[in-house]
C-alpha cells in the first residue's frame, strides 16, 4: 500500500517555497505592480479542465497488478480459507451419502442371527424322562428384497437426489456470498486509499497556506484571524485524512479475515466494474443464481417426499427367505420362503402425515417464487442505484471543472489583487476537495452496486473473467 502519510516539514515542499515568495511579494509590491507567473499553493499543478476528474483515477496508477486478476486471486484465497464454505461442502458430501443409502434400499437385505442358550423342558409325570435340559445353539439366515412398494423407494430416492442437488447449490451460494464480500472489501480498500491520497493533497495545500499566512501575519498583525482560520482548515483536513486511514485499516482487517494476513498491494480498482450490464439480461440471469436453484431443488425434494409418504400408505410386496438350524438340545432345521404382502388397513395419523408433507411442498414452492421475485426487484433497485451513481459521477466531473476554476481564480485574486479574503479561499478549496471525494465515492458506489447486480445471477466473478 502506498504510504500516504502527510509530511510535517512543509517548508521542504517546492510549492511551499513558491507560495512563500508570492506572499512576500504581496507585502512589498502594490497590487497593480504585481504580475507573477501563474502558480498555485498546492502540490498538484494546474490541469486542463478535461483532466480534472481523471486525476482521481490516476492516483493509483502506480500499481502494476491487473485489478481483475487480483480480485480473482483474492476470491480464490477466500474460498480456500473459508471454514464456513468448508462446512457447507461437507454437508453436500453428507447429502450425497444419504442419496447412496436411498438407492441401496432396492438391494436385498441379508441378516444372520446366532444365539446360544441353556434350555430345559418339564413334561407331565414323575419318570426320569419328564425333565430334559441342556445347551442349545440356533442360527438364522434371512434374506428379504422389495418387489413392489407403490413407488415409495423411487420417490425417496428422488427426494434424496433433490436434497443433494440443493446442497450442491447451497455450496455455490455460500461461495458466491463470500466472493461478493471479498470483492466489496477490496473495492472499499481501493476507495479509502484513493480518498487518503486526495486528503493528503488537501493537507499539503492547507499547510502551504498556513506557511504563507505565517509570514504575512508577522508583517501585518491584523491578518491573524486569517492565520487561525487556515490553521483550523489544516486541522480539519488532517482529521479527515486520519479518519480515512483508520477506515482503510479497518477494511484491511476485515479483508484479512477472508484472504489471510498477506495482503497484496492494491491494484487500480477505480474502473474494474465500471460497465453497467444490460437490465433484461440481468433479470434473465436471476434464474441462474445458485440460491434460486437451491430453492427450486428444495421445492422439488419436498414434492417427492410427499409422494413417498403417500406411497408408504399403499400395499407393498416383498420377497422373504429364512432358514434356521438348531444344534444341541432339541436339534431341528426349518426354513421358509415366499412372498410377503403388506396391506395397510388402519393407520392412525396417516392422513395428517400426508397433509403435512404436501403443505411443506407448497411452502417450499412459495419460497422459491418469493426468492425469484425478490431477486428481480433487487436487480431493478440496484440497476437504478448504479445508474444514479454513474450519472452522479458524470455530473461531478462538470462541477469539478468549475470548482477547479473557481478555486484557482479565488486564490489568484487573494494572492495578487487582495480582492478576496482568506475565508473565500478556504471555502473554494474545501468545496473543490469535497467534490473530489464525492467523485471517488460515486465511482466506487457504482462498482459496488454493479457487483451486487452480478451476484444476483451468474455471480460477481463472471465480469472479472
């Protein structure tokens, strides 16, 4: 990150020397005899009117990294580090395992049972053969397989498949939300860095005026109030700078939580998402959003589950084969094989269970529709906000031209002709730099909104590619 700490030794600045020379001339020569070359008590030379607003974007051009590539790298690092995304991925894997379990219900089930016991028998009478006892072991092998279940297993499998699909889309949705947060923080970082550099110029300008007024006041004590006013403006500018740097540090702390402590040097972010996409295209892309797909999969899953509940209340047929062998006391062998038919006759609560499942399916469908509607209105709202920010940025460029001219003329009239007071100079300078900050905010507000618009559909990483 570029060091934007203002220098306290303002006398070393070349423009300070120019301003001091001009101030001394104002004390020695009458106004009509003064005709010095155009100069400004500032650290930025006069620019053509068409370049006034462009200097904000140019302040960060020293960075060599491509902003799109850097944002993609930051998003990738955030996805790899995120424990929340890791948890969602594990849940998706669990849903896949549930689906495999549901598919396995069609396979035969084999059960082996072994028991060991001491048994005894008492028969009527008093003879020695009326009492029998001894050790006995029994083994049972049972094989069952579903033949017909009214589609219950099929619907349960569809239910699990849709839940697994919803879990996959849930992973994509979590990744998209994390990507949007990362991009938003990276844009805020660029915003505050640019603001800090603008405030640095403002601080230097005010410091130069304080230097000039300090010399003027020594010769004319009646100008002391102007010196106090300039010092006050310098303090206010320095306070704004410190607040911006503090906001920058806080933003970087939040960004480090996602991407790690090793933050790359910020690239120029002023135009990375400056193009407003087509509104109709963005409205269509809402259907491609992962949260919409997740809601649709959940709705379909609930419908499949309701159908499985209904099928579970219908007759079912299964194959049953059982063999048993007893050794020890009372040896015997038996087996049974055939078809088992289960016909529900009275199932208390079955209607309530089916109604509950159907209501959940209807609720899931309404939630899906609400998600789609909310996102489409969100896109329209953000589109209007983006248009407003971009229009505000263009209008501020025109205002900046006039503001730059006003502050130049005001400073010249104060320095050379004495027709303006320092309060006019302070007002002109404050208006100019406040418009510079407003221009920076308009640029980055538009990009933040464009990022939100893309996140409502195919994802914020799409325009970065």
